[in-house]
């Protein structure tokens, strides 16, 4: 190679080196901070949307960070199940590695997160905030800001922003579709009809008539209530009406398909189809609330709405009562604490009928509880307000079936 060729190669190498240096310098001068903001409108109030975002375990269904996109990815959840302090750590060949923690959560405003994306230290912050666009429609806005490391960060920022914008938009659309499908499914839940309230009966001592029993259809209906004047209990189940009334210090039971009379409290629901599940262990009545809550969640039913239920079971040491309001009125001259005619059985086969409502607020459940239930004993044709007992193993819990039949 002659001197001229060597000189040319040197000039070319220096030029490339200079261009590379300029390229790196420009990249270093360019901002390494990425900023992304996308939004979508979802036809649901913020209170409905919030649980999907405030719980990392729900993100796999809509946010794109799941085993479908990276079968080898591993997710670890820690801290509270939802809200402030909830954490998620992920690692996978496609998703990379990282961790996120919820630092603020407001059901009306949104969720804020600190993140470490492909880094051991925090390098990004995100928020998913809610804005009411119109009644029943909420705009969810996803913002993220982070800093890239390395000399090429400035050049990579644009690509990262484009990729994240597309990913976030797709995720929010998926979130809206999932919420829409869930809302449609929940709309099939039985409508709860309440005449009177538990609070008005127990706190306000209002025992006046709120509905006549003959006005309530018995077809596919369950219901629990109290007769006017606190003169006994009434239960709708299996196309019949079970009435237990006090008479001369004892209980008179009646089962009929054509009820007559008046009620001061009546909670009913028409249930077209039930879904059954067996409960293998025994448990006390006071544990029924947690048992039903677990099954409601497993069935994909809303945990914040009233749910009718039936429990076909054996009961050891069953205790129930029938109210006798005449005793309270005679003693005080005005409604007070009614007498209770207590019934007991060492062992019975029963149908427990009632409503689960963690937010009943004293309307369909007591102000201090989420369960209002009656007991029906078909073999003896007796019934009443269920007070206590040990539910035997393999009880069958029936909850409304809102899924289309196969």
C-alpha cells in the first residue's frame, strides 16, 4: 500500500472517529428523560375502575405485563394487596426486570407509582389519574417520566417514548374492554328489592307495614323479612313462603304458596339460575361472612354489592328465633325490644337463606354485619331468624349464576 493510500485511510478513520464523537456528544446533550402521556375514556365511574389499577394482581389482565407476552416472566407481589405500599417485582427475557410500588391511591383521583425499570434504583415515576368526562364516563390518563442511562440515552429516548405510548394506549383500551365486559356481566345480577330497612326496624323501632306479602311474587324468589308489628319472621324460598308467628307464647309455623299478611321489612330477589359450590370444612355461623366473601370473589362477582345466597347444609346446635312484638308493646306502651321465642335443635338439615352485603349500611343487613339470614328446616316445616350453629362439612353454597349457560 503506498503512502497516498495510507494517508487516505488515516483521514477516513479520523473522520469516522470525529463523526462518532460528534454523534456521542449530540446524544449526550440531548435530554435522556422520557415523558409519556396517553389517555382513554372508559364508560364507568372512577370507583369501578380504581380496583383494577390499585391492585397489581389485576394488571396482568390488561396492562401487557403478563405471561402471554413473556412466558418465562416471573412476578412477585408483596405488601398490601392493593393501595399504598402494594409492590410488584418482575423479571423476564422479554419484559426485562423491574419493580414498582404504589405511593398514593385515591379512588376518586388515581394511583401514583415509583418504579425501577431495568435498574436497581428508582428511575421512573408513573400515575394513572381519573377525570370525569360525563356521568358514568371517566378519562384515565397514564403518565410516566423516567431517565435513561448511558451515553446513547439521548438518541434512544424517542424510540422509548414511541414504544411506551403505543403500549400504554393498548393497555388502557384493554382495561376499558375488560371493565365493559365485567359491567355487562354484573348487570345480570338479581335485582334486590327492599321494603323497609333493618335499621328502621332495629334502631328506629318503626314496625309499621311496608308491603303486603301477596304483592310479592313467589316465582324463583328468595327473601327474608319481618311481619308488621314484629309479629314473626317470613322467608321466601323454593316457590313457597315460610311464616313463623308467635301465638300464646309459642311459635306457629305456616308454609304456603299464596301468602297473606303484611311486613315491616322484606328483602327479596328473583334468582333465575344458581351456581353451586361445596364447602369442605365445618364452620360457625359467625364465619359465614368470610366464607361467602371468599366464594363471591372466586366466582368473579362484585364484592361491594348485595348478593342473595342459599346454603344447604347440616347444622349442629342450631339456634334461631321468632320475634314477638306484642310483649314489648305491652310492657312499655310503645315499640321497644321485642321478645324472642328461641328455637333450638341439636342437629338439623336446613336451608339457610339470606343476603350478603358488606356495604348494606343497615338497609338489607345489620349496621354492624354483612349477613342477614333465616333458617328453614323442611323436614319439620319450621323457620326463623338464624342466630347460631355449627355448619357441617360439605355444605353447598348457592350464589347467583350470571354467566350464560353452555
